[in-house]
């Protein structure tokens, strides 16, 4: 009976040790973020400027497309009206 009790204690100790050691290995330390250098800041600023220019260009293209579609719709409506008057 005494050896059975000692075996259980050893088993529990081994399980606890295994759990604790796996918890330690599961923790990952994130590498420290490197501070932004002047070149990084300059590149980020240039990227933001380029993104803004691209957004403006896209907005202009969308407006042109919308205007062209509106003109086409108006021309189609005029043609339909003229065709309806002929009948």
C-alpha cells in the first residue's frame, strides 16, 4: 500500500512538472519592435502621399466614368424620345 501511494505521488509530480514545463515553452516572447528610423519615417510619409494621390486619381476617374454614363443615358433617353415622337 505504501509503495502504491509513493507511485501515485511520483506520477502526480511528473504530471505537474510536465504541465509547467509545457506552459513555459508555450510562452513566446515577441521581439522588441525596432524604433522607426528617419528613412522609415520618410518612406511612410512618401507612401501616405502616394496613397492620397492614388485616391484622388481614382475619385477623378470615377467621376469621369459617372459623367460619361450620365451623358450616354441622356443621349439614349433623347433617342428614345425622338423615336417615340416619330410613331
